[in-house]
């Protein structure tokens, strides 16, 4: 193996990739960092094994890494996306999968699969593969809940941040359609949700 081949064979730096996302779009980077904090509490509440918890945390950290490849005209769009723009935005889950597969993380193929499927919906209406119910990996179903909660609680170009009770109301209305109802109930009943809410209020 020559020097160039050996360089390409090295695992991608985790910190370097996190910094790449921060430089590309600070709001997406901060969103992913908050989802990691939520994931830590949620994983323990769901009784994940140590290996599962690690996979959940890495998935949370990089679930939106594919947005590096989304043009600013779409990523920063202030209103509702047109159909073609929406299709481009939805590519971020498969682009993220591809990036993570190149990182050579322990259990990286599983982590990449969770990232691919974190926008699948429990009723089969999500993307990219239209998986339904328990055909969606459990950790991907958990990631969908975490991603949705933080997205509702932060200001986006197209709307202001919602309060905790408003986010909960929306997510409860999506139980059994977008979200796994059992996992959603566990998330909304987290013992330290008050502490989590304080962190959001301090932002």
C-alpha cells in the first residue's frame, strides 16, 4: 500500500467531522449536539445495553451530517420547500449514511443504517425506504423522536421555537403515525425532563 492509499485507509476523525458540520452550518451542529444530550437520557430510560447506547449516541451526533451536501438555497430556505427542493433535502439521510460508512467506526454499518432510517415513519409514510413499524430499527425510531423534539424546540428559518408543552402536543398527535407510541411515551415520561427543559430555557 502506498502513502496515498494508506491516508485514504485511515478512519475519519470524529472531531474533524463534527467541526466540518459546525463550519458548514452552526445551527445544524448545535442541533446534533443537543440531540446527543437527549439521547443519553433516553437510551438509559429504554434500558439499552452499553453497545446500543454507544450506537445511539454516535447516531445522534451524526444524524444530520448529510446536510453538509445540501445547498444553502434549500438548507436556509425561509418558507415551505417546493417538491423538488424537498426531494433534495431528503437526500441528507442517505448522504449521511454514506459519510458514516466511510468513517470506519466500531459498529459503523449499524450506525449508518440508523442515520439512513431516522426519517422513516411508524406508519410507513417516511423516507427513504418507506419502512413501517418494527421494520424500522429501534434506535432509528428513537432517533426520530429525539430529532423531532429538538427540531420543534429550536427556531428554524420557517418558524419560531415552540414551548415544551406545544412540542409535546404535536408529538402526541403523531403517536402511531410518525412515532412509535411505546418509545414516544417513554421519552415524554423521562424522569429528568424538567432538567432538560431548564437547559432549553437557558439557551
